C-alpha cells in the first residue's frame, strides 16, 4: 500500500489503548501502578474528546524520561505546612502520579480538617484538570484544580505572550452526576491553532497575534505569536490572578520563565494547586442538581437551541467514544504500538 | 434656590463621611465597632470609584434594619467543621461585620493549619470583595473571596436571568503592594445598566436582554431583563461554577431563589466564601512583584497605550479620591446628613 492510500486515522477500543499505553510506559522504566495512573489521565482526555491532552503526549513523555527530565518513579515528597496545607516537591515525577498521591494525602486529611490544599512544584504536565476534579467530586469532595503553563497568552492590550493558558477545573457533587467545569483562560488552545495551521484554516479575528505582536488570522503566523485571553480584560485579569496564585503557593516559575510542558528536554517548572473541600451536606448536592436542571430548562434565544451546563457536551461525547472506541492519527497509533513492543521510534 | 439650580453632586472629605456614616448606623441601633466596619467597607468602594458598592447602599441598609431583615448587632455564629473549615450562620447580621469576624477567626487558625475557609450563610451584602482581599493580602495572607447575588445574568444562549453576578476577588502579597483582582462574572453591572438608563445612553450590543429575552440596546428595557455573562460560554461556565461552589459550601439559595441584596424587606439568603492561605515565602512575593512589572512592561498593541495589571487603575483613582474627597449625589449626601442627625427620611 502506498503512502497516499494509507489510512490517516485508526479507531481502537479503550481497553486496547489502556494495554498499549501501559506497556509503553513500563518499557520506559515506569512501574505498573504509576503507568496505569498516567495512562488513565491521558485516556480520560481522549474520552472527553480532548486529544490535545491525550495520547499524543505519550511519545514526548517517553522522550522526556529518556532525556532525564521526567523521573519515571517519583511520587512526590510531601511536607505538611500545618494541618491542611501540603507542599509537594514533585521530584520531576509524572504529573498525574504526583497529583494522585497528593490527592490521596488530602483525602486522608479531609475528615479532620474540612479543607486541604496541595501546592505542587517540580512535577510534569498533569493533563486535563477535569480528570481530577470529576473523580474527587464522584468521591464526595469539592475540588478546585489550577495549573500554569508556558507563556502562550498575551496580556489584554499587550503584544507578546506573558501568561500561561492557566486552566481551572471545579468539581462539585450534584446528585447523580457531579458538576465539572474545566477551562483554560485563553480564548482558544494552542492545539487548536496548530490544528488550523495543519488543515489550512483561517483563524477568527481576535484569536491571536503573530510573532511581531500584530493581529493575525493566519494560523501558521499565530504559532510563533500569542493567543488572546478569553473574555477581554476580565479574562486576562483572571488568568493573571491564577498565575500569581499558583506562583505564591508553589514558588514555581512565572510567565516567560516557564518551560517543560511542551518540549522534550527541559525540567518542568510550572506549578499546580489542588484544593479538596468537604461539602455542606447531601441536601446541598441535591439542591445543586435541581438548580442545574432549572438552568438547562431556560428557554434558548435561538429557536431549537438548548442551554447546556458545563460537562453536558463532554458527557455525551464520552458515552459515544466509550461505545465506539478512540480515534487516533494512524501515525500515532503505529508509534505507540512500536513503543509498546519495545522498539525505538 | 429652585430645584433646577440645586447642585447635583457634592464632594466631601473621607473623614467627614466616616463620621456621618457611622452616626447613621449608630442611630439605627448598630454598636460603634460594627458601624465602623460597615462604613469602612462602603467607603473602601467609594475610594476605588465603585459607587454602586458605596454609600448609596446605606439608606437601604437602615431600612433593612428597621424592617427587621438586618440584625444590627449579629457578628455570626461560628461552627468549626474540622480544624480548617468554618461554617458561619450570619444571623442576618451586617455583611462586612459577619465577614470581618470570620476573617479574624481564619487568621487565628492559619499558623497551625496553613489554609482555612469560612462558608457564610444568612448574612447581608458584604460589599466590594476587594476590600477583604486587599487587607488580607496586606496582612501577608492569600485571599480568595466569592459571593453570590440575585439572578441577574442569563446563561450563555438562554433568555432569562438564572445566575448571580457572582464576583470573585483574589488577593496575593506581591512585594510593596498586593496583587488584587475583583471582578463580577457578568459583562457589566446592573448598576451600569441603571446609570445608562438614567442618563439616556444606549447600551453596547451584546450586553443585555429585555424582559422577553430579546437582545436590546435600550437600557430601560434591559433593567427588566438580564445581563450577559462576560466572556461568552467560558464566562458563563465560570459564573455558574462559582454559584454552585458557594451553594455546595453554604447551602444558600440558588438562581432565581436568591433575594435580599437589592431590596429593603427580604431576609438575605445568598452565600459568601472566604479562603485564607499562608503564602510560600517572602521570596515568592518578590518574584510575583517582578513578574507583574514584566507584564506591565509588555509593549502595547496600540501605540501610546500601556498594559495594566488588575488594581493599577483603581489604585490611581484611590490616591486621587483620598486627596480630593468623595463625590456623592447631593440628594444622597442630604439623606445621610438627615439620618446622621437622627431625622427620618
């Protein structure tokens, strides 16, 4: 079969990818328990349709381990600052592994403290924040998760990237299915800009600046530039507040000093925060469920439209993907198979 | 002097207004210490140029005390849920008084816990959130403050108001002057809509819907309608997350059930959250100061423009207002003088 007729995408069952992904990491020197946590986080992103936080990050993670900037088996060094504040030195471990160990430590404290916060530094990319917020909320905890990233976002009115995409996730028990918000404070993701560039699409006006700080709709020019903050001056202010908050609690690098979440060879120096809080009562959880249903029932401005609540659309996507399998670029699938079989790529 | 020649505005020194305002509350049955806290919060808003959270709320507060829906001397009943989570039943006390007593209790815990959270219910309007966040940050604490309000904001794509304006404040020590963010999750404030209506100005497209849920630029029609969330679907999602978060922790009313921050005769049933957290170190504080200066130095897109950091513009306003005095509508100044002299208005 020649290259032009090669399939561009391949759809695989979740269980196959769990097995392949875990084998990739075990071959890279990661112990099985840690490998399963890392792959769980990447697959959770695939299940919600967020490929940018999914398996495409796995080959890079293997390279990071080989290059000595990701420690395959660190779970993080814990130091309690008082009863409820946990400083975690990630020891350059895998992001989800360090995060999960921190969450376990917070959960142990919650009964006696009511709230506990982990401030994590020197850890690798923790992936899609909803992964943690959703599972904590399913376990009856309120979760707030923040993370910083390389500077990709320009200040409101400014020409160059000075802020990370600085996402936040909030998970709250709400009857049958938890409420889960997960959003970056950038207008769009850099992944989306790359996708538009790869597929020759033009960006919307106002999404990005080029490398000289001029507004552009050329996706390729924007790759060397900066993304706009969402929501104008307020979204900028919020993203900046998150960067400052994470910095004050983790002493991580800030702004243009941040490296290590998009490359293969630099020690990652961003920070993560995970708040775990005990909700008031089951009654409050049911009241929230009722309120969210009332919000969903708001008549829509556009006839035929419906009002959604955060998580509704990704829950629908997840059900379909669990049923039909996860679709990956064929080249990525081949690369993962090779790595899982112990072949170098 | 006839009505047409009456002055519309009057400018008074801060100290005069402190005295007048405190006397107004003492005449309404508030003890001096509590009156000073409440007036401090209202004047802090005036100093930052946010009249909507300033003295114009004082006559209404007096009516609320007279009507028995604000308790002049409750400081809130405290119940610790574990070492770090404080449930506060405000007992329908004055918002800033209940909040300040909660903050004092959190501060006492912080040395031994590292983080503490107050979840406040049954308290009156707490005013401008920056008031708390700024003072906590000046005292070396990291502060996150959230509050809910009457439903004034429509869901993204929905016709009617289902969310409060749900503001957030974040205060972080940052060298010389703390970083302070304070923003509502609505596109504009209802106060601004009223001001546009009063002065016959047209709203920008996309700010508001009328009472039937149709987009409008008529400010008077918008007063009976709903304000847009800031930042499209993301801003909506965030405002909703804040409402859900406050609800889960305070068991307050949600959405259209919320009353008592804009009227004179209903028991206030919104909720407030105040997080106090111990920062990592003085070094982190100085690193943040340096980062914020770097952000301010970003070249601007518009020639002659500068990039601002949250709090910069209100700090400049505050310096000018401290120097020149606080300007109030003359009718409000007269009303406050009458109330301070013990006359009914």
